[in-house]
C-alpha cells in the first residue's frame, strides 16, 4: 500500500479547494443578487431607475447601491440606504428617521431622492408594509418626499399612497403657461397709456402676434412683453423689430437674449 503524507494530500486536494472556494463565493453573490432583485415589485427596477434619475445622478447612485461594500465617502445616510436597498428592514427604519429628513438644502433633497430609490426597489407591497410600521409623522414625511417626485400618470403605488394624506397638486395652469413663454422685451420704466395703445394696435394688426402679451407690473413699474416659446424664429425676429420701432422713444427698453 502506498503511504500518502499530509503535505502530499494537501497538494492533491488544493486545486479542488480553490474551485470550491470560488463556487461558494459565486453562490453567495448569486443569492444576494436574487434577494435584491426579488424586492422590486413594481416593474423592472432598472427601467424605473433610468426613468426617474438622470445619467449624472445614476453615476453617483451606482457607486453607492451596487458597491460590494458599504460606501464610506458619502456619509452615514448613504450607508443606511445601502443596507435598506438590500432589504434590511432595520436599515429602512433608521433611514426614514435620518436627521436629513428635516434638513433644508442638499441634505434634505438627497433624502427625498433616496426615498424614491427605495420605493422603486421595494415596490408597492414591500414599501407600504415597512412604511406602515412607522409613526404618522414619518409616513407623512416620506409621502411628501415621494408624492412630489413620482409620475402618477405612468406609475402607481396605491398601497403606499393610502398611508399618507399629502397629495402633490402640481403647477397651476397659469404657472405652466408662464413656463412656456419667453420675455422678448422689458420696459424698465412704466409705459404710458399711449405707448401701450400704440403697441397693442401694432401687434393686433399682425395675426402672427395674437399670442403676444403686454404685462404691466403697476404704475411706475416695469412692463414686460412676452411670447410663446414655440413662436417661429422668423416671427420672433419680426416681433423684436416691431417692438424696437414702436418703443424707440423709451430708452429704458431692453431686449433679453433668446431664452430658447
């Protein structure tokens, strides 16, 4: 019978031990990834992640969320997010009570974005289950954070939404209309009534200027002339020529750079 020394036995089995080690590591990573993927209950996380976050934001979040170890350079809030993202309910509880929840400026805004990340990752069922365990004040704070960010015409989280009262009303029609306009000219000194009448008549004589508005901010205050952003460039150029002609006697008139 051939005798085998301990050293020889180790050398014989060493290649197999290396293979087993690699397989164990691979299996651990596979299980972790499966657990994380299972959290997403509202569509595909990657699709939602891309929908709500710009490439610049995703570049930062990728370093936090998909790192093999908890990130240290982004502070304690990011560490809580890291573990909550992986399904740790204790980390979720700590996260929703993070001091940045009530912070103004960048810290508070980051906490809002982090709430959205967790909602997208957990999906409606799991997120609402964890949020329901929190006190009303915390539920409302989380609700305000996510309600202002989610596109409710495309994505629905009904169970989560029943847990808080806040509803984001969105901008008013007037605000939307103002966003869709550009300032073509500003008279820093109030226009006289004769100026306004003359300008109004010149604008009404051309159908292309039917949507141009003259807005006075009160006696002695500035007057702005605005037009829709969608106005063709040639019409915008013609409008500026008309304004310069009709307001040539008012030395306070300025013509802002094209905002489109």
